[in-house]
C-alpha cells in the first residue's frame, strides 16, 4: 500500500485554498483585460474624426511648428504604440502609458528627428502632457551644421 509523504499531505490539505487564490488571480487579470479593452474602445469612439491632420491644424493656429507637431504625433503613434487619436492635453503617463524611460527616449528621438539639440535641463517643470513634449522640442535650439 502507498503511504503519502509530507508534500502530498500538504498539497491535499491546501488544494482548495490554492484553487481559490488561482481563481481570484485569474478573475482579476480578466477584469483588468476587459477594463482596458472597454477604455480603448471608448477612447476610439470619443475621438472619432480626430486625425493627425486635425491635430497639426489645431496646433498651428496657436503658433506651434507644424513639422514638430506632426513628427511628435507620428512618433507617439508608431514608435510608442498609441493606437488611438492623440489630443494635446493627453497625459503621457496616464493616458498614453509612457514611463520615464519611454519619455526620455521620446525626447531624444524627437529632438534628433527635428534637427534640434537635446538639452535635458532646458525645462525645469516636468513634461506631463503632449503639449509639454511639443513645447520642449520646439524650445530646443536648432542643431548647427558643421562646415568642413
């Protein structure tokens, strides 16, 4: 006859609590997945009709450089995987999901794309919104071409 050892006894006693914990974790994950999906669909529905062109037109009426606005929009859409129309007031971390590393990467890449010098200490306030990011790039001095 087979005699159970300590691990088998422990597992048989803990099977129900372990199943409950796994069930709670799985249901929590599913709840977060459904919530994120609903948020994305509501953002797409609310922002229907807003495109890159309307974004750039809106900004150019306030004196922003259209090429910087366009490159920022495209960069956020293509490189940072923002799959819904972007508004000027969108928060980079909360609305677009960018962390500090992605924000630093974005600042550097956008400065290079727009032929600007990257100066990290140029702005003393934190860059929170898309507008702040565009203002940072636009305020950066143009890169000087070196003559041979």
